[in-house]
């Protein structure tokens, strides 16, 4: 009962990974034989420098939600982790999947395309000299993420061009003319287009699993910024019940729908959460544990679902802002990092809770750059393709907070 809370442990882990570990030799004023108080042990980890990767996003957050903005600037972090409720799953570019597969990483998934990339890289290696083996040269070159990513993009583009040569006059691909590698490419390329740069909030993880999410919602796919009575009815009752004319809503339902539209009519965050359960009532996600009906997704996350009626009443009473809440239509189910398509990331609460409405820098880039390392490299290479985002790119900075 006297140990640290789950929330404190999450912060402790983030500080360790970011390099903020404070050694015992950093403070000679304490007796080396003195055991630390278990209640204060987490405070011995120093706060590292905060990385500022999206200044304009921070400005927008300040306008939308001052409390979350304060949390963000005083402790925004993200790092690779096992899959966990309250964490994120970020879609990995197909080119990066091929690189991981070529390197033999489990996160790349099994892939004949990965073997094709490996063959391409081997063909471009210089002849060994100075007693260096060909394997040693391959290992060295394969660690160059930017070079390998560009090479993988070439392999993908050339494969797509070969596939296009099989298209009939009716615009259909002749699958019979494709080899196994090309079949894999067309499947994986199509899957990537469906979930391109998706960032999903993990809601449930199967017991004992560290690689899969049984339930998640995409938090960067907004579909409406206001709620009229028609949309309110769909969000509250679900599309299936909305379409069943014989199941007319009760007077109490109609009153709630009217209040819902009044509370969120002019300003709201409604999102396409995923392809599953789209006919079910929308899921409400927020940061208020005091709402009646709210359930925390995992201890210590301070991320909650449910409590729709209390949220509506709270907004109408002026206790909350409409943008304190997000409504999700549909879910993603059974996502898994072992396929190579997703990357699991733990993050600070405001990153998972903030709105994704008109962000100057897309959330996927913000999260990947906060992670640093190879994820940041991937983000920069993908960002370079987006000419429409050049003005929003202000680079990464560091500041003391």
C-alpha cells in the first residue's frame, strides 16, 4: 500500500529511458549506506530535457485545452514499449517494415519482400577489402536506416510498376500474372493505404500479452467538428438502432439527444475509430475520473472511457469544454506488433488525450519524433514527402522545463 502508484512508475520508466537516471555518486551529501525511502525512490530520477518537436501543435493545444497544455509542456514524453492499455500503436511505413524484415527483426514480420530488399542491398555492396568480410559490410550498410529506407522505397516502386503492367483494359490487375513477391506487395501496400500513419490508443490488451491489442481506436482520424441531432442519435444509440425504424427512441432518449446536440453542436471532436463495430454507439474518451460511468483504461493512466450522459450535463453546466471529450465511431481489433505493421509506444497522458483537429504537424510525426532514435529518422524521411507540411516543420528543439 505504501509503494509508488502505477502513474508514478510510468513516469519513472519514461525518465529512465530518456536518460534521466541519477547515479548515487551524483550526490555526495548522502551516506552511501543509507537506504532510500521506498516512498521517495522514484524522485531520485532526474527530469531530462524536454524535447520540443511540434511548437505549433503546442500553441493549438493551449487554445483548445489549457490544463492538458500545462501537462504537456511539463512532461510530454514517448518511448518504445510493450503493447499496453493507455499506450499507442503507430502504423509503420511499408518501406520500414521491409528494412526490419531484411535485418531479421521480429518486428518486421515474415516477408519475401524483405528478402528481395536484402538481395538488392547485397548487389550494391562494394567488394570486400582490408580483410573485411561481405557479411560484415552487409551488417554495416544495413544499419544505415536512411539509405535502406530509400532502397526499400525503390523496391516497392519498381514492384508496383510491374504490377501496373498486368492491368487489363477494364482496369483490373491480372493476379495470375503476378509472382509471390508481387502478390505480397499488392496486399501489404493496400493494407498500408487503409491505415496510413494511423495512431491508435490501446484500450484493451489480452491477458499476458505484450504484443497485441484486442481493442483500440485511431485518435488521428477526425470526421466531424460539430454534432447535430442526427449525428447525436447515431453516437448515442448506434447506427444499427438508428436504422431500425421499428425501434423508435423513447422520449428520454430524444431529450438526451437534444441536450447532446445543444452541448456539442458548435464544437466537438468526432473521430473514425476503426473499421470494426461501426454500427455500435460511439466510445467517449476523456481524462475525468469523476464522471459517473467513467472507467479507467488501465490503473495510473488517468485516461477514461464512458460517462456520456454526465459529460453532456457537465458541458451544458459549464464545468467542462466540448473539446475536453472525444467521440469515436468504430474500433480497431486484434492489432499486433508481430506483423511488423505497428509499433508500440508508451506516452504521456496529454499526447493520448489531446484533440487532433487541424494539427499543423500530424500527430504521427509528433509521436515518432518524441520517441527519438530510428523512429525520428523515419518521421523526417516521411515528412520530407509532404510539401503541404513544409511551413509547419519547425524542427526539433530542446528546452528546460
